[in-house]
């Protein structure tokens, strides 16, 4: 048969030596490595009983923030959804009615806001894209479940509770705040 390339290589099956055929040196070598690791400090932890400390910049479950008066900051501009490389965010925008100023900060808000945690890669681009400081990633883990539908997080699980504010100061570094104040950037003018 005609070879596809000229890089073919003839493989010769090497005969095993007497020592190799005994297998004992290989078994002893393997046991030596096992014993070496047996007495070393373990790198595994008994999760979930024991939890590892996260890095200050760890990116976990998202939170949709409220402003200082408790109104939702998100204005359903869609920039987070556009920035998301995993297409994990969907939303439905709605107009704020008279009398709802205490609920929603802007004239437009997200009546539906969903993140598919199975698609999300926790890259943080939604947070970077948001001009309203409305979405942040926290150091909370997304709990595992066997049902796919339970990974679709809606506003009920994303919007921060009024009585239990989520501290996101670790994610608002000086550099990030400076970047977001730069009005020469289109998305900071929204
Ligand atoms: S963290 Fe990344 S992947 Fe997840 S929703 Fe935000 S932009 Fe999308
Ligand atoms: S970018 Fe911010 S304000 Fe715009 S839809 Fe996303 S979370 Fe809401």
C-alpha cells in the first residue's frame, strides 16, 4: 500500500531480558515509589468536611448586586451576555414602572436573568464587561446536583438578599475601579 507520508517508522518488538521477564524489579520499583509517597504530607483533603482556603481572587458563583438603597443595579444592557465566551447568560429586559424606583436603580431592568452554571467557565468576563457594577463573581462554590435544570440560576439565586449583603470589595481592585471610571471607553458611558 502507498504510504501517506515519508515519515513511516519500522517498529521492532524488542525481546525482554531475563530480569524484565521476572517482573520483580519493576514491582519493587513501583512499591518503593508508593512507600515514598505514603509518608509524605497528603495533598488531598476530606472535602466537604474540610474546605481549602481559596485565593483572594477565586471566581465562584455570581451575585447580582443591589445599590446602597437596596435597588437592583442591573439595567439589562446585555453587555455581560455579549462578553460571555460560553454563552451562559440569558436575560429579558423590562421597563421600570412608576413606583418601582426602590426596586430597580435604572429605567430598564432584567425581569429574567439566568446563568447556566454548566456552561459557565468562571472566567469573570461578565464582571469586567458590566458598566453598572451589577454582577460579580464570589468565592462561593456552585453546589453539585444530579439534575441539569438545577444548574440554571435565576434571579432568585443570583440577586443579593437585602438582609445579607455580599462583600465584593476583593474583586474591586484599584486597577478595576480605575478602568471602569475611564469614560473614553464606550461601555463605561452606558
Ligand atoms: S464567568 Fe465567564 S463564562 Fe461564566 S457567565 Fe461570566 S462571562 Fe460567562
Ligand atoms: S452588563 Fe451588568 S448591567 Fe448589563 S445586563 Fe449584565 S449585569 Fe446587567
